[in-house]
């Protein structure tokens, strides 16, 4: 099962997401749940790299079985970039929730927590 954790900051913005595991729906490379989750999260990370600076404004990790993405400080971003980053992080959550809702509870578990 893929475990996804979305962490909110004090202003209820998604500050980070962490995903670990494998859906085990099918063998690696043919697993539709892993592919869908990966496509959503990698699109968010890729788009963030076009909008804000990786290493300065956000950090990410993409390894087999682990995907992480964290906005370092929304308040250091211009208003336009802050809105874009917030929207992208929220879209990752919404996209994964859609997968979970469509018969995906067996393969994907999502947790949303406040850690501040």
C-alpha cells in the first residue's frame, strides 16, 4: 500500500507531502495506482521547478518507493508564486484523494495532518 502524508502549516496550507511504499496492484512498471500517484506528484514537482527555485524555495526527493516535496517557507515567495505553489500542493492532495475515492483505498492511504 502507498502511504501518503500531507502536512499543513499554521495557515492551513499544504507545506509538504511524503509518499512511501508500493500499491502492489500489479508488478512494478505495470501498476496503475503507482503510475497515477507518480504522475500526479511528479507533475507537481516538475511544475514547481518551473515556478520557484528547488533547493532554495522547496526541496524534493524522488527515489524508488519514496517521494517527498516540501515548500521551505511560503512567506519568502512573491504573492504570485505563493498562490501558484499553494495551488500545486493542494492539487497533489486532491488528485490523490480522487484516486483513493475511486476504489483505491486498498492501494492508497492518505493522511492530512497539522504539524506546527
